[in-house]
C-alpha cells in the first residue's frame, strides 16, 4: 500500500538549510531587539528604582536570559530537526508536554506576538501619517463589551496588510526572509548605535537624580525595593523575549548542533550590550523624574531623541522603531511557523501544516494558519491581554527545559559538557517557579484564565493522538 499523500509530500520535499551562523546570530538579535528597547525606560523610571538599579535590572535579566540560552544550547545536540522547544520537550517528556507548548505557542504566544507587532508597526505609522478609519461608524459595536472589531479600523487594516506582505515574503523562501531579516537587523543596530553615540558623547548629562514626585525611592533591602525590582524585571523580560525562537528553525540552520548554540549566545550577548548602553544613554539625557513623567501615548526613546536633536530626532527614532518592529515581525513569522510544521510532522497538528512547498521549500500551509489566526487576533484587539495572561507560561516551559537538560544528561543522551551543570539548571528552575508563583499570587484571575487557555488544547491533543495512532497503524499495514 502506498504511504498517505501527506507522507509522500513531506518525504519528497524538505526544508532547506539556508542559514549560516551569521544570519542565525542576526536573527536572534533581530527578534530580541524589537520595540522594548525604545519603550521600557518609561515604566522602569516609574518603579522608584535608582538609575544604578535600573541598569542592574537590565544586566540581571540579561544574565538570566543568557543562562536560558546556555541551557537551550545543551539541548540543541539532541536533534537537527525544526521545532526547537517543542522537539526538545517531545524527546525528553513525550508528546503531551510538547503538544501543550506547541498549542500555547499557536493560540497565544507566537500568533499574539505577530498580531501585537503588526499593530505596533501600524500605530507607529499612524503617529507620522494619521490613518483613516473607514469602519468608524461601527466602532461602537462589540462582542460581549470586550471585543470591538471595528474600532481603530485603519490601524488594524494596515496591520493585517503588513502581516500578509511578510507572510508572502516568508512563503517565497527562507533565504529571502533571512536576507530581509539581516538587512533590517543591521539597520536597527546602526540606528540604535547612533542613538547611543549621541546620548553618551553629544547630549548634556542629566542633572543629579532625585526621588520621583509621589513615588518614594525604594530603599535597598526593603519590601518596596524587592517589589520594585521584580516589577522592573517583569518589564525587562518582555524586551528580552524571543531569544528561544532560533531553535524553532534549527532544521534550516547549517550544522545546527554547532551553529545554534553559537548564534544563541552571540545574539543574546549583543542584545544585553545594546540594552545596557542605550538605557544608560537615556538616563544621561533625561532625569528619572522627567522620564517617569512621559505620557503613556509617547515613546521614551522618541522623547529623548527630541530632547537631543529636536523634531527631526523624534522623527528619526519613530522611523527606527518602524524598521525595528518590521524586522522583528518578519523573524517571528519565520520562526514560529516551524513549530506548527514540526507538530504536524509528528501528527499532533492539522496534517496539511506539514506540507512543504515544492518550489520554495517553505512550510507555506503553516504560514497560512499563522496568518489567519494572527489577523483574527488583530481584529479582536485582545492579543495584549492574551500575552499578559501567559507571560508566566513562557517561564513555566523554560523551567521544564531545565529539567529536560538534567534528565537527558543523566540518561547519557547529552554527552558533551553542559555549562554550569547542574547548578545552572537548578537556578533556572527555581527562578521560573518563583516567577510563576508570584504571578499566581498577584494576578490570580489572569493566571487561571491563562492556564485555562493552555488547557483548552486538551480536546485537540486527544483528537490528534487518535489520528496519530490511526496513521501509524496504516503505515504498519502499508509496510
């Protein structure tokens, strides 16, 4: 008996290993360095931390992220397939754990990131060129007074158009998408380095820092200090988010067991250096009270640039944000679709997502699924609430990856030396548990709803498992 059509297609046509270590490194830096580098200084200035501790928060979060990168680098020796975290969890704990990660990534983490980045890109354009709202007459219509699909219609339509264009770019080939990512990452890094240069060597330093009006300065060692530092870290971790995405495309990286770890460490290290330097530059231009007073509708980096260079500086930074977000959106689309592709290969996702385009060698159907769900999230306008609810879920899986390293090392499936083993893995696990526990205590409703959304995949898991067992039975009969 012939193997099923899907199996024949995926056997004949495979993904292309198009990315070398340089492109892979720029992909990591390009995904991590998105909009957070321009926006996070304002909420950090409002925490009550001193300048020194704000910079320390960037370094501490960077160190923890780097620990995670070392941990993931150890797991990269397990396989050369695409899927990254999904594949490592599957090999370590089986299909259930890996499916829950993949389902969470598809329904919330990956697609909500695409939706949010598309929305931010459109909002940034709207600050330069006000967009029309063709559906404004229906803006008041809602679904349960939570979702207003016709509100901000101009921004939403441009966001959908942007996501569609970049989906088409990714559809045309991984090499094309990688080249585009390189160009935008290089452009954003150049722009940020210029911002750092002007802040450090051209601008007049800010006056001596004073306590924020109405916000008492947090005393080191006090409960208020601990709370302020944790708040700062939660904010900063969003800026570092995305470093794990390179593992998703390991099936398209040349010599992945060697190049994925190198690119992860190098890309995260670039992000740490950029984040610390640019935030130090912000703090030299404006004092903490001035930064804290910036309106939520304004972007901290743009206000700093306007202070240094006038109106054209603000315009230049706004354009830089557009370039940065556009490049990050392209990289996120490229990476996350490979998780769904790998899930489908293992028969734990919709079967067509495993199909590779015969000419462009891309998972074009998985790209289509991502496009549709991301656009629905854009229309709903609910993606920000979704990402807020599952921030703890990301660290839950990071903790699980640390356990996976210990398990695979003890079983001898990771033969090479593992950095910091086992103390590094214990540190990651304890930090992840602490963050998850704190989120449950401080945001119980959102956390429980987030768990509910994750567990919504259970019916799909049992459905896909039944399909997978049926497919394996057919394969055995065919053989």
